C-alpha cells in the first residue's frame, strides 16, 4: 500500500460531523489502518456523536468485527437491528456496538486506488431505525478521494 494523500486537504472531523447530521445518524466514525499497510491494526481515528472516548481503545483486525469485515470484503454492511442479528454472546466481537450503545448501523468501505483504506460507520441508538435514505448515502462530496466502490 503506497502513501495515501489523506489528512492534507480534508478536515475529516468536520466531514464526519456533516455526514452524521445531514444523514440523520446518532453516531459516525472513521476507521483506518494505523499505519499505511494492510497488516497494521485498524483503529477509529475520527468519531462524531460519541458517548465517551473508549473508541480510542478499540483495535480491530481485517476480517474481524464490522469494520474489519467491511475492509476485508470491500462491501457495505447494514445491520438494521443489532438485537435481531447479533446474539448477546456475539456482541463482544463488535466493540463499537458496546462502547457506543449502537442498535442499528451502516458500514461503508472507503476505496482509493483499488484498495480499501478505511470504513465509515454510521449508527443509531435507542432502537431508532436507520434513516430511510441509508442506501443512498453519498460520501464523495465530503470525503474527497474516497469512493464506496472502485
């Protein structure tokens, strides 16, 4: 994985705040590899609407958890009701669900140059349904170089 021209022109925190409020979500997070290679841990680098700072302690691996699975498959994942999809014994595999009390989520891969560099996670709490337009969320206008598909 080559050098990624991110963090230069885009204020990712402001972009995340905009996406969360514009799309009507309670929580939004951006997870990226810690270093610019695909074997390094995946961490939540930016969040919006968070309840606490425990997200900073979460370390994900490719293929594990929601963000890890999206980074592995390169496909959007939607969980409309966490309690219907995940057994209580499985929730520990999704630490962001536990730390942020998420009850519904959309995870979108962030593609650049034919590789997945990160994940945008949008979530709801308190049993709130996903916004009706969750299938039409556009990231290109605010996340610059990233696309959902390559």
